[in-house]
C-alpha cells in the first residue's frame, strides 16, 4: 500500500504560511483601537527503525479584542499520521482534529469569567465526535513582559459519540466534568521562551474517569513574526481503551515553525 501522507513537512510549512497570508490582510483592516493576534503552526514528528512512523500537525489560533469588556479567542488543529507494520504495509494510525471558541469577560484583569465551546474527533482515541461546553473563572496574577501565570476552573458538559464498526451499537456518553486549566509562559533568554498548558478534567460522579492534556515547548524566535518550536503534546483519556483504542495515552514530540501577525 502506497503512502497517502501529505507531502511531508515542506507541504505543511507552505500551508502554515498560506494561512497567515490569508488572515493577515483581513485582520489589518480592523480599526487601530482594536487588537488582534493570529498565528499558524506546522510541525512534523518522524520515527525510523524496524517500523517507521510519520505525523504532521497543523494548528492555528487567534484572538480579537475589539470590545471594551470582551475578548474572543479560538483555535483549530489537525494532525495526521502514518506508520508501517512488519510487512512494510502503510496504514493510517493517527487522525484527529479540534475546534474551540472562547469568550472572556473583563480580560486583562486578575479575575475573568469565561465560556467556551469545542468539537473534536480522534481516530487513535476512537472518538467519532465529542462536543463540549464549559463556563468558569480565570485567575491571572501575572501577564507582562512575556511572563504569564494563569489558572482557570469551572464546569464542563461533554457529549461523546465513539467510533464503532459497521453493525455495532453506538452508545453516546454524556458526562459532566470539573474543568481545570493552567498556563505558564516564561522567557529563558532574549529570543527563547518556555510554555506549558495543561488541563485536567475528571467526571463529577467518578474521578477515575478523566482526561489530561499537556502541551509544553521551547520556542526560538527568529524575528517578530517567525519562530521555531520544539514541543511535546500528550493526551490521556481514561476511557479510550474501553472504546477500542490501543492505549489511553497518546503523546508525540514535534518540531514546528510558527508564523504570526498581531
């Protein structure tokens, strides 16, 4: 079976650049008293040996502060991976996507209420569709000079439809979760910065049912709009194996390029 892997990292980088070029002119037309930030990221993860694995990831995020008391933000991400078995047959082992929209009230202060909505799917975690909505409060005691410390907590409602084989019964799961999120950003030098975003979301009725997300990395700024990043992305879903996944945990190390405008 020939590989359907989309033209390696070079193609992914072109996608990132094209996305920024499309978004930047539209954003630049906004009025001068309105702030915005848009970035696009493309990365790859390559493993070689007895078997080979290759994964690309495409991400974009943005926020818009065009109102006195509101901040609108959003992000989208897509990743795709292929691997070879012992017979050198290539198969898709990773394909997931997520989209999220968030609205903050009184941004820039120490305390900021927020609401968010998200949708996602994942081949490796056997999720056909997962829709979620959350509301809570964010505490930001530090956000200046490239340094940030941010904690958020609230309640989240989640609806998951698992991936099933043809003919199997689809059992949709509805869960209420405690939503917690932490973010740290810290400069390590003039053009180097560390970042960490982590989430922990246990089921209100069963803390043995939980999800954990970790996104950590070192970013090297080449100039005001281009950066290189080495990042570790890890997702843990305690129910993934019960849906038929090979593992509850899914982690990858990526090397990426980021292009942004603000």
